[in-house]
C-alpha cells in the first residue's frame, strides 16, 4: 500500500561534503519500507519545484521503549530541490509518498550463497546500508562491500556497513583513498583472483555506467544479482512514463520497456539492455 503522509523532521544534519542525513517521524512508513524501496518527498511548499524528489531508504532507526521508530534518508545536494531540503529544520513537517517501488529480493534462495557482494557508487551506497542490516539478520553469508566515489570526501556510509558486519573495500577515481580507479575495475580484480572467487551473489546501486560495467562482469563470470537504478522520477508511481528503461525477457530474450519507479528500481543484473 502507498501512503501520502505528513512526516515530522527529527534531525537534518550535514555529514560530509554536500551530504546530509535526515531523520523523520513517519510511523506508517517505518513498518512498511523494505531495503531498496524509496520515498517521494515534496521539498517545496509551492509549485517551484513542482515535482517531488525520490530518496532511497537509508535506515529504519529503532527506538527503545515507547518511542516510535524513525525513517532515515541520506542525500547529496545536487540542485534546487535538495538545496531546499537542507533548509528543513527539526519539528517541520514534510509531505512523503511511500513506500514506492520494488525493493531488493532477499529470498532464501539468494541467501544460501556463501558470499554476497554489495557494490555502491557515490550516493548509491545509501540503500545498501538497510540491505546490509537486513542481511546480517537473515543470512550467514560473508558480506563484502565494494564502494566507489570520485574522491575521498565523497565517501559515505562506510562506518554503517562495517557495523553491520561487512568487509569494506574502497575505491576513488583520483586515488585519494583505497584503490585508484573505478569500483567495477576493483571488483573485476577481486573476481579474477581464483582464491577469492566463490560464485557470489551481487546487490548493487549506483550510476548507469557503473551498473552497465557490473552487468558485463556478471556475464563474464556467470554471476547472478540485482541492481537498483539511480534515476530521477516524475510521479514515482508509474503513471507519467518518464523513467522507462529498456529490458529483456530473460526466458526468451525479447525486449521491451519497464518503468524504473513502478517495475523497479531493482532489476535482475542481466535484465537491463544498456544502450551505448
């Protein structure tokens, strides 16, 4: 079920370069959101900006006693909408639409793997935190995270992932921290090491080029997995058809288009047809 509700802001804190963590009291969604699902927030009060902004679920923050659980998001300031969001203060209300989209499938058949790999690019690491927390409760698999960013100051959520039992590997495009280069290249190097390779299952979120590279790696190494597509959305419920992506039917290889907001944002890693 989708709810259109008023959430009360509990905190809105800058945690890194142009990156903020916002926590909301919104009880209806705190019990409904699954890893990989998102919310649509109305960041302004008028018609500019007109459209809501989509945000992945970072965490459901558990409170003790009679206090209600909070819903957390982490966002990067990239334009007018997110800049307006930074100005929201404790006690203010914000209009939230959720829970939206299909989240990560964490069925037992996927959790039987001895190794699970999480791959996050930039702010795409955010939904992997809630996923890692859930995997820790449901799976005995070794969870290894590969996190990429443009530079050291853009890296977020590493502490969260480690707290949830992940072994974390970091790459930066400029080499200011960890492996120098793309996160997909770091992962390929890891998979090419036969001593490390255990036919892992992959969960990923990030920009299109990264997801395309991961899809190629999955084909090369015969891997299965899921990717969450990071994309702007108009309505968030599949009505406007503004966020379609070309996909293929894995059973007969026929192609067609799906809506990222409604049919995704999570897809099979081998399902998306990546255009050149």
